[in-house]
C-alpha cells in the first residue's frame, strides 16, 4: 500500500512539474514572439515577397531566431520566404551532421556552405591573439556573396538586445564612438540588407527558451573559451548589473532608442550655432583616431 502511495505521489509531482514547464514555455514563447513581431514592425525588417536568409551558427541565438521566425511566418500579415544557411568553416571536430539533421526534420530549405576559413584564420592570426575580427570578416564576405547569388533580400542574424548593448559599450570603451549594432543594416555597397529580429529580446530569455526547446547546440571552439576577450568583460559587467540593479539594462536599451543629438557633442549630427539637427551626419570633428576598432562591423556575423 505504501509503495502504491509513493508511486502515485511521484507521478503527481512529475505531472505538476511537466505542467509548470509547459506553462513556462508557452509564456516565454509568447513573449519572444511578441518582441520579435514588434521589432520587425518598428524597423520594417520584413516586407511582402522578401526572401529571408537565416544564418545559423549552431548556437542558441540563431536556433531561437529561426524557430520564432518560422512560428511568425504562419500568421504574418505578409507572405515571405525563409531559408536557412550554415557556413561550415572546417573546424576540427565540428559535428557537421547536426544542422543538416535538424533542418531536414523541420522541412525547411537549407544550404551548408563549406569553406575552410579555419585554416586561414589560424595561419594569419598569431597564437594567443583574438581571431574574431578576421573570422567574422571572412564569414561576412562569403554569406553576402551567397545571398546575392540566391536572390536573398534580407539576411537575418541572431543578435539580441544584450549584443546591441555590449557593442555600444565596446565602442565607447575601446573605440571612442557612441555606436551599436543597428536592428537593420544596409551594406556599404548596397547589395545586402542585414536584419536582427531578436533586437528586443534578452539573452537570458533566449537561453531559457533554447533549453526548453532542447536545441542541438554546437559550441564555437575556434578561439577556445575566449574568457579574456573585451566582449566577455562587458558581458560579465552586465550580468553583475542585472543582478544588483534590476531594470538597468532595460533602461540602457531604451536610451539607445531615444537619442537626443542636441544633448551630446557631435557637431556632425547637430549644428550648435543654428540650434538644429544636420540633415546628414558626416565625419565628427577630430575625436577618434582612424585605427580605432569598429565593433559594430567586427561582430556583424558573430552569431
């Protein structure tokens, strides 16, 4: 009798845990879907007839981006096409079967581009130095060319709200620029348009969603743990702030969406003599040296 009671109790606890997990998932999915839909609408990211290329790295962010875009596509007021693309950089030990198996199960059109950028990066970058800059430039060129060759109108990347804030601080601390990753970026040559549908979403929500969805995560081990990278320093600072000062990151993000040029000091954006905004911002008056890093460009494809 006692064994039966114990079994029933365990079954009830399991059922309750499953119910709570399902409730948590539904609530989280609705939030991420709402945030993505709002970002797409606010920045006109996707229009009728667009062919959107979702760049997948095998990380939590790009998995979540594709998953939610597929969900939104079913009820979107406009029709658009989705394809998934992964760049196999030929890193030793890369599990090349994971993404094809996952994408085949989804039934979505996908392409695996095989380019040995790993050997180029290891050859060109001295041991112990950061490889992200060269790695991302090579990826950007390959994916931009693929997009143009396949009639892609929008390139979707998995950068989220925390990435935008981290890039803002990286550019301020190390580049002398007040600049982040824009939700929509048009390439300099006009050939490609990059969109970031997760621009309004928090990394911790995406991480939780990825765990609940059990995405087959592929870690990027080209550069090791990268614990000493400048971006990791900023990330650690944000995590401390988020714990000690709830709401600070939300306020910071609202700030980059609510800029007042007249209360900054960029003479290329604001004419202080006339008291009006300049129609087109140009080069700021000698403040940043030419060799200052541009993190918005370096990280454009770190997904």
